[in-house]
C-alpha cells in the first residue's frame, strides 16, 4: 500500500439537488457541491444526495414569486436539459459544462456557479480578456443576437444605450460587460429545445478570471439574470435543477435543468428563501466527528445568509470557532499519522504522512463526519468529502 502525505483543508462535496434558494459567503462561504460517490459515474458506490426544499411558509415572510420547489415540481410533464460536466477539482479546481450561443451556435466551456446569477462569455470586442479554451463570442456573426437596450430594470452604460453587468468574486477577480440576448443551446443530450436568454458579453476581466482555462461562468443562482430563473419564467422547465459531481479520482459529472425524480436515500434540508436570496443556503446546526458532536453553539452557523452552497469554489469555509473545533476533533483521530509541512508556505496547512494514497482507502486513516440540519436530518461524509488532494503527494483537509 502506497503511503502519501495527506493535507487537510476544509472541503465538503455533495451531489446536490437544488430547489429554490441561494447563498452568500457570510458564515460558511462556498460549501462546495462536488459529489464524490455517485452511481451515475462509477457504478460502485451509492450516490450522496442533498436536496434543498423551501421551509414551510410562515406569515408574510415568504414572497409569492419563489421558484424551484422540489416537491410538487412538474417533473414528469416538462422537458429538461441534461448536460455533461467536465474538468474537476484536481484538474482545474472547478467543473464546467458546454453551452452554445448564437445562430449558428458558438460553443463555450463555462464554470457552473450556484453562487452567481449572470452567465457570461468573453466578447470579440474585449481587449482585456485572457486566452481561454474557446474563441471569443462574435455577436456580429450571430443572426439572432440582440443587445439589451437601457431600461428602468437594469444598470446602463455611460451613454445610456445598453444594459451592462458587473461581477466581483471573493478572490477579488472581476468581470464586466454588456448584456445581450440570443439563442442558447444545451447540447445533444438535452430534451429542451434552444431558448432565447439574456447573458453577459464580457468586455473586461481581471484576476483568476483572466488566467483561467474556462471561457466564462454559467450562473445558476436565483435572480432575474439566472439561466435557471429565465427558463422557469418562460415555463419551459419545471422549477428545480440538479448537479452531480464526480469524485476526487473521477471528475466530470452531469447537470439537469428541470425536474427529475429524487433518488432513494435523499436527505432533505430546509432553506429560507428570503434570508438566502440571492444565494442557496442549508440549515446546518451541528457537525459530528466519529459520532461526537462538536462543542459549538448552533448560532455559530446562523448569521447572515447562514451556511451557503457555492459550486464555483473548490473549498468549504467555516467560521473560526467551528474550524478550530473541527480541526481539533480530526487531529485527535489522527494520532497514528505524522504531521508534516504543507505544500504552501504562506498558509498554515495541516498535512500528514503515512495515510494510504488510494481514495477508496482513506477511510482507513480518516474518520467519518456528519452534518446535522435543523430538521434533524443527518448527511454522512466520507473522508473524500472533506479532503482535497493537492497532488499525488499531498491531500488537503
């Protein structure tokens, strides 16, 4: 059995069945939605599923125009878009899907992002965009492209001619450009016919967005510019979507825009659609390590938009008190491993040697953990769900 250093970095992964909610980096920023155990991909291990559903309405707190109720969605009568996912956490630290825009179609590799709403691609007019996987979008070559003209419902450019967008991310990278409308196609696996939708035609990108291999972002969050919300508003899909991410050694996966029957063994948890907008959240109350509850006040997870889900980031972030308790509990179970220096000198990584290198054998060295939600539901995570392998010689917790 090969032995390899194991580095610990808070990382959780799920197969996520999303109904209508959204997330924000307030308490647990970017609980990553990357499934590691799915029968759809390797046929050997059961899928881990974590659907969200709206909390029961109370008084006037719940607005009347909420979307994506998992229960009661018209999954059997509406078409859906089934799309492949590519890449993975070990390759690029994100997952992408293919989307086609325009007539004739121009293809793009887009990061699937439940933490953002705008879908955008680099435009041919962009002089400050990096070199990405595909050529820039050329609106002049699409017979169906139309700019979104300035109106009371959008931010306008300085000339008050076109609508514009701007996005700022946690690592301080930015994207901005004009809003346009065109035909968007979802690939040959999709039952859903191509649809007109609004997207961003990018004119400027900075930071990681400039250097990344992927072309742009596919926004799955809740908001008027979200691809999901636009399709729901048109009535062409039912009000839910699903993501299934491959595991550490698998990558890839699948995405479905529209309703499908929830798999058996599904763990449901509530989301507050008012508090979470424009993000998706989960009602996390407790974390257990080897069946023992971490000594935390549940209110530590109950600030801002509470615990949020963000498929656009590979890491999970805990409040300082929660991370300290989590780390201490894990360290107590790893007395048989030798702690070594991590691969990043600027960060206080937690790294060990002496653990098996095969993902399937990580449970021999690392303990299981459980997430407990406000409705009492438990979701068990294997070590692969909270470890991140930096290389063949290092895995992060």
